[in-house]
C-alpha cells in the first residue's frame, strides 16, 4: 500500500508545478491579454510596449522581406547572400515595379477615357412598324387656282422671291403693295393653294386593300403643303407590316398636276418624299428624295434601332423642348431655327408651330430678312444644343425605277382620267411601291469597353507577371505600413502611459 501512497504524493507534487508553469505562460503571452485576469492583462500590455520600444526597424523590414509575397524580395533582404546578388535582385524588383507603375498609369488613363464597343446585331421579327411617309409636290402653289381667286399680287411676289437663273430682278414695289384677296397670311395661302391630297393621290392600296386620301394627314413643312400617310396623329396607332414585298405594303399613284406649276423654290417637276418615324417631323428639304413623273419607284425599306450611351461614355441625351413633346434631333433643330428667325426678324415662317409667340412673316419680311438669314443660320446651326438622343429608330431606303406607265397603259390611264392626251399620265403620273425588304432590323448598341473590374484585372495580371504579386500583397504592404506607424506612435506614448520602473522599485 505504501508504494501506492508514494505515487499519489508524487502526483500531488507535480500538479502544483504544472499549474504554476501554465499561469506564467499565460501571463506572458498574447492569450493572457484576452483570457487572463486584470493583473495579467496589465503585465502583458507592459511587456508588449517594452517590445515596441526596443524593436529594431531594420529587423522589422528584414522580417517583411522574408515573408512578403513579392517574388525576389526575400533575396534582397537575405543577409546570408552576398551584396552583388542582393543588388541584382533589388534591380529586378525595382525594374518590375517601374513597369508595373507604367502599366497602372496606362490602364487608368484608358479607363478614364471611357471607351465603348459598338455591337451590331440583325434581329428578326414577326412584324415591323411601318414608318410615316410624307409626300410633297415640288410645286409650291397652284397657279391657275390662284388666278381664279384673283390673287394676282402673288405672282409678282413669287417672281421676286424665286427668280430664274438668267433673270436680274430689281427692287420692286410688289412687296410694299402686297395684299391678299382670299386669305389673311402666307400660312393660309399655302394651305389653300398648295396641292390638295384629294387631287394628288389618284390610287392608294395598303396590304392589298384600298385606301384613299382620307388616310393622309395634311401638314405644312419647310417644303410647303405636304401629306403624310401613317402619321400617327389623332390617336391612331402605328401601322405594322407582317410580310415582305411590294404586294404587302403601300402602293400609290400620284398626280403631279403640272398644268398648275408656277414659280417656287424648285424648278423641277415631281414629288419630294420623306420617310421618318411617327414621333419625328419630316425634314423634306434636307432629307427627302425625289420621284419624277413618268416613273414607277420601288422603295425598299430597312429599319435600324440605335441605342447609345450617355456621359461619360457618350454624348447622347435629351432636353426639354419649347414647342414639341418628345425630344428628337430634328425637332430640336427646328426650334433652334425658330429662335434664330424670331430673334433676327421678329416673325415666324409659315410652317413654324402656332405655339411660337410671334406673328407670321409678311412677304416683305420673307424677302428682306428670312431668306438672307437662312444662309447665316448655316454657320449658327453649329451653336445649337441639339444632342443625339440615346434611343433612335431610323429608316433607310433603297430605290429602283421603271418607266410608268407603259405605252399601252398610258392610253388606258388617259381614258380612266378622262384625258384625251395619251401622254398625260406619263407627264404627270408617278407610282410608288413602298415595302420592307426583310422582316428584320439592325440593332446598333453601345457597351462599355473597359469597365472597373477589367481595370483591376489588368492591374492584377501585371502585378503577377512583373512581381509575382497579388491583391494579398497590397494588403500585406498596407498592413506593414500601418503596423509600423502604430509602433512609432506607441513609442512616443508608452512612456507616458506606463512609465519605466527603476531597479530599486523591483
């Protein structure tokens, strides 16, 4: 039994020594800072502060170079290596850092330029929205109709406003003595004596079904009185096409009425046609194409949707307009012209909106101010704040022509129109076949070519290639800098918080 008691005594003697050893270890370690008692925590903080005070910065840098994840740094800080070898690796690291700095600057500059990629896609659809078709006669006013209503002064004014190439027009009293007999102003003159849609549109067919001039909306444009099919006005929905080819779209036969021709802005015969969106206004003078009498025009349409980026990647945006609703570039340019003419001449031209707070220009103002100022506006136009909208629908047309009508059909059309002259249809008639070539449209969209994630990826790839570093390396450098700044601060404050005790106090 005694040997057993001795073994218990031995066990009891070893336990206190183990307990004391664990206590000392805890009091002198970082773990004791969190799990020890108050006295232990105070002692631990004092020991760490003394460590900060006595820490050698060179040793800290030496330790960082051995543990950092930058390739080659451990050879720079290796004291066992010779100086030439350490200098060689220092040169390698600095060279890599230099190239990395250049690549970072280059990548950041590329990102700040906000480049874009343009994606072009062809999309197929079950049906497509049919555009608005605006048709204008190239003759401004019906001469014989004005003569019937005793508008004799108009001829003299037109001669002054639109002289022939070989004519030399001297100043005339026609402008000063100008009076209108049947209308009040030039706007009413255009509306009354322009070519009427019921006379101009002989035949109308939409997707194989008859239509008429009642499906057209008359409007004043920069080219005079025009008529628009599928205008979308009066709350009518936009027409759509679900098949290709001339048989499944719009077919028109038009009458130019050349016997009504007189002086005007055009010296040609035929029609000016503009194809545009329902939300846009027709820019007939600038963007319309011509169809001459005696021709059958086949007009194949293609639709394009453009989606652009606003700033900083692009310049597209919209702005509020004074006289129109939805923003389009052509509406904005028209309003810029309105403001320019009203400012310079104090009046508005006949086709400008009623909402413009200015009287309509008289013939004298048209001749002396408006027409000369239009040439000046060409340079002023660049000052107009008319940005490109971010979303646009554009229509383009490809044209081909044939003679209309044939010799045989010319006789038949003459009989149909009660005309004795078999050449009448060829001198005045024109046929339009407007259709979609394909049930598809082109979609042009912009997207960011260099995003923030791409920038970080390029910088990370350069760091890995040139220095063997990564994002963690950056964190290591920041951590090393913060720790050393903290150590410097602790050196200055530790003596004030925990003053050193002398050997006698111990």
